[in-house]
């Protein structure tokens, strides 16, 4: 070591910290009566966590730059595709009015439906590529969930799915974006509907938590088919979907909105028993 200097070294360490630990070593010479260095005093500090935090920040910065370039690309793609789609749909609607042959009208109607589906995908993709800024206002989660229930009640009845709300009225007010949180819950419930083709139950419950930080917790549980273990790590990835007609963006948008709030989301699932999304949000 350099006398009186500071060096960083890697050394193996025992679990649970993993195989590598990073130490900062400070050495100071001890001089005897003749002015000669007799030995060294050394102090070492374990700086593994701070180094890891710095690495994580660098990764996050690189990810933000990558996403920014994707946003520019996505904006151009959406703009270039949306214009001809609108023109195509208008043309088909004119043809439908002029053509009397029922079989041809059926073909045109099918094309129009495909255009509508592509338009819906572009709208969803736009939400992911160019997310709205989080607008925090005083908000009670019970109001957000009650409004969501009104939106999906008819669909739930049609699918023979019961909706149950628990402990939400006990939660205090917090600074949240109620509109975007409603989108989060809607996306999760749509997935739950798809996972319960023969009916079932969705339960939305609330609680206050202190770990990992003081805040509010929402759990959304269903009694559906569940998610296989090998898919759990990819469930929030963009364009990941195991549904034939899925865009793979619904849960990616959910994760994006929760991250924007400074919150956390995780899921617990068992094949054949159902899935639970656990959302934790800070008070402000």
C-alpha cells in the first residue's frame, strides 16, 4: 500500500453479502525514534454498498438515456403510422356506404376492425413511450378505487366476477396522481378478468406500512389461473405477453406509473390459485 494513501481493493467475503466486498484501506506509517518507519497502521472501511449504489445510479442514467432515444423513435413511428391509418379508415367507411354487396361489406368491416385494433395499440404504445408527468394532488385511495369500481362493475358482472373492497376507507389522504393510479388499477383488473374466463373474484385491499418506508399499500388479488414461475421475472417487461391478442404494454405502464410515484410493485402468484399485486406508495 502507498504510505498514507487511500486504495480500494476487492476481497472475497462470506455470505450473506456475496462473493465480493469492496474495501477502502487507509495506511499511516509509524516512525521510530531514529526516524525510520517501523510499521504501518491500517484502517479498512467496507464501502461495498456505496460502490453498488454508484453503479446502480450509473445504470439508471444509462437506462434513462436509452429510453429517451426510444421515445424519439416511438414518436416518429406513431406519427408516421397514425396518419395513413386515419386515411385508410375514412376510405373504407366511404366504400361501406357505396357498396351494396353484403359479403364485400363484411370484408371491409373486418379491415376496419383491424385498423381500430392497430389504432388502440398505437395509443397504448404512445402512453408507454411518452408517459405523462406525475401530477400529485391530495388524494384518498378509497375514492380512486370506488371510481374504478363504477367503471368496471358492468364488465365484472358480465364475466361473473365479484369485486370486493377492504379497509380502503381507513387510509389517510396522500399526495398522489389519482388519474394515473386509476389507470394502474384498471390495467391490473383487465389482466385479472382475462385470467378468470369462468368467473371468480377480485379483491382490492388497503393498509398503511412502515417498511421499506412509511406509506400506503394496495393489494389487488384475483382467483385466476396464476402465473408460472418462469414468467414472473418478465411480467413487467414491455411487449411481454402470453395472451394471443395482448400488446404486452399494460403491466409495463403499471410499473412505469408506480416508479414515477417513487413507489414499488411486486407480485405473488401460484398457478391454479391466483395472483396478487402488491403496490406500495409514499405519502408524498
